[in-house]
């Protein structure tokens, strides 16, 4: 008898498992396409798994952590890890500087100028990485590129036929310019929203008390923006750590003799070009663990910021 | 009086100096934002004889690159069709799934809700490269290689975490008392949600949908592995391919024309939905 009574109070007493009903499609998709492949990845990384094993010429052999030992003992791996960290760090700093500067500028611009700025930025953001890479390569092409011709035109003869992708850090710089180009809009837009949400009265009060612009920026704006800044920074770190398309395309799969490899491209090359599936998987696992650590920091920052979590 | 009159010009001069710096900064950054775009459009309109000349506008504008890309041996029209099918299907399916989850996470109170949201969000950090090998093997077993679903399904799983997160943020701000009221008045659970909440949440849903569409349209890594032939190649793979078949000269003209074709729909969407995209970007974080 109690049950019909409960049914007449719609919306109040809801099934204890209703939320699982709504969540199940997403959880099933995520489990099937992210969690299961990750489980496979870890598994494969523990095996000696190469072309011979795929074709069945040799049996699969469990080798425990040998793949990891091979990697950690290989100076090449450490070089690639160093590249990844330096490249990601430079991209993050560049993105934050460009995005932050433009966000501050945007607050001081006339509305129509601001709209133009936002539109161009969103245009760069919307450009597919493949297209962006192609355009930037064309701009910096040794013989046909606009940049070299302009440089020669202003008297810098040394840039005639200069290849920007030949030297390691010059190639990284070119890729970084493209990466920052398509990622600063996110930082700019988010920081702009953060700055405009600072109450006008607070800034005004400080100004009346005689605080300088620098002092206001340092003592009022920065502390209030800190949570947003933390999120934007960590998001950028996660993204720039995962850069694949731009490096793969702009340096032709990792640069001359692999000088521009980052972890992602290295793992991809080991698996698909060298058919070292076990080793490639181990690289994938290590990359995932590093990103997991960064993500935990991210989630904590979100929590502190009072977001939906 | 004197301090007032001397103070004024000084203040004005300081503003002038600031404006100059701001102006120069904006000019540089706009150049940085715009030059690649501009160069892509201009170069796509130059014929083969002119592409090497660095004139800032096409002397003799021609559509030969576009004709070559869409009609020639590159068969770029197929790629556009494939990308439209893949991105639209991805967006529709991902949004249906994400709306359900966002509803549960924003509306229902249950134990472990924050943990579920955190776990879903954490899924967004995994590098595509890490799961591309296992996915390839899985799809090879299922006979999915070179089929649309081999790209649609991973796209959905990549888009879901952030779509759910952004939607949950949007749904939190909805007036749920209205839904409750509609239920009391006899609407079923789906009716109440569909008639009251969904129309109110439409801006948020559209924004999230756009972000998912952009991500799917731009996806390259998974597609480059599971899509082999022209029949299924999306635009990103197609462009990278004819970037690669290098003869003595890179086919810059056709590359730029293809770039314009691929970017144009996105730029139109950005123009139409600028405000909403800005809101969605600052709510979640897509790239």
C-alpha cells in the first residue's frame, strides 16, 4: 500500500538508481573506448610484442617490466622526455603571455575593436591543426615562403633559402608558434571573463585610496584571478604535453633523425613505424601516468575554485 | 589652478604613450592572428605561375586550385563528404549521451556524484596516442577499419568528458523548480525535461554541440590510423596526404585551397555563434 502512495508524489521520491540510468550510456562508451583500451595498453606493455608476434611467427612472451627497463635505460628516451617537457613548458608560457596580454588589452578596447579581436582569435582557434600546420609551413618555406622573402627584402641576405625546420630548436620554435597561435584564444577568452567578473567597486576603491595601476594589478587583480589562472595553466600543460598533430606534420614525423620527437610522437613511431608494439605501449603508459599526475593537480584546483565538482 | 592645468596635459601625454604601446601591441598580435589566414586565402587564389611570387594579393585571381582540389586526382570532395558525415553523427550522438549525464550530474543528488564527475573529467586527459594501438587492434578484429564508425565512436569518447562537464555547468544554473512544477502538473519525467528544461538550456546545448563538432572536424590522429582509403578519409587525413606526396615542389596551391574549404564552415559558425562559443570556452575548456 505504501508504494502507490509514493508514486503519487512525483519527483520527490526518485528511484535510488535513477542516476545510473542516465549516466549509463556515457559510462559504457567511456569504459569501452577509453578504459578498455588503456587496460589493453598496460597489458601489451608487459609483453614482447612485435611484428613477429602479430603475424604469429613467434609466440607472445610475457616479459614483465622489461620494456620499461629498456626505455628507462635508453638515453634516447630521456632526450625525448626532455624535449617534451621543454617544448610543452615553452608553449604554456607563450600561450599564457599572449593570451593574458590580449585579455588585459580587451578590457580596455572599444567594443567593436574587441569584437574584431575576439573574432580573429576564435578564427585561429577554429582552424584545424592540420590546416594551421600547412599554412605555417608554407609561410616559412625555405624558397617560396613569405617570411624568408621579406627578411631577404629588408637586407638579411642570409635568410635566402634558410630552412627553419633543419635546426632542432628552430623547428621546435616554428611548431611552437603555430601551437600558441591556435591555443592562446582559449586563455584569452577565459581570462577576459575572469577579469570582467572582478567587481568594479573593488578596483575603484583601491584607486581612490591611491593605489597605482601596478599595485592594483598585483594586489587585487592577481589574487582574484588566481583560481582561473591555475585552471588555465594546468589545462594548457595537459594540452601541450599531448601535442601530436602539429609536430607530426610540421617536422615530417619527428624531425631530422628524430630530433623533434616528443613522447606522443615517439610512442606512435615505435608502435606504427617500428612495429614495436610492446615498447610503444610502455611509452603510452608513462605518458598517461605523467598526465594523470597533472590532472590530479587540475582537479584539486577546480575544487578550490568552487566549480561544479 | 596651476597644478590642474599642468596636470592635465601630462595626463593626456601619458595616455598617448600608453595608446601607442597598446596600438603597436595590437597591431603585432593581429598580424600574428591574421597573417596566416590572409596568406592562406590569398595563396589559394594564385595560379601555379604566381604562387612563388610573394605579392600580397593575387594579380590574376583564379579558382584553378579549387577546381584541382575538388575535381582532380585529390578527390577532396569525398573527404568533405566523409568529414560532414563523421562530425555531424559524432555531434548528435555525443550530445544525446552528454545531455543525459549532465542532467543526472546537475540535477540528481546521489552519493559519489563528485567522484563520478571527476572520473569522467579525468578521462579527457588520456593521450590519444596511448589508446590508438589498442583501438586499432579492436577495430581490426571487428572489421571496422576504413569504416565511418571507426572514427565516429572514438570521437564520441574523446568529446564526452568535456561535453558532460560543460553541460553540467550549464544545467546547474537551470530553474529546476519549474521542472518539478511540470511534473506535479502531470508531465512525465521526459516530458518535464524536454518541454521545460531543454528549451531553457538550448544555448548551452548548442554551444557544447559546436565545440564537439569542431573537435570532431579537426580530429587527425585516430583517423590517420583507422582510415585507409579515399572512401573514408576525412579532410584532415586528406590534406596531410597531399601534403606528403611530394614531387619536386610542394603542392602549396592545392593545400591552401583545401585549407580554405575546410576552415570556412568553422569560421562561419564562429561568426554566427561568437558569444556562445566564448561562454562555452570559458566554462569548460576545449581545444
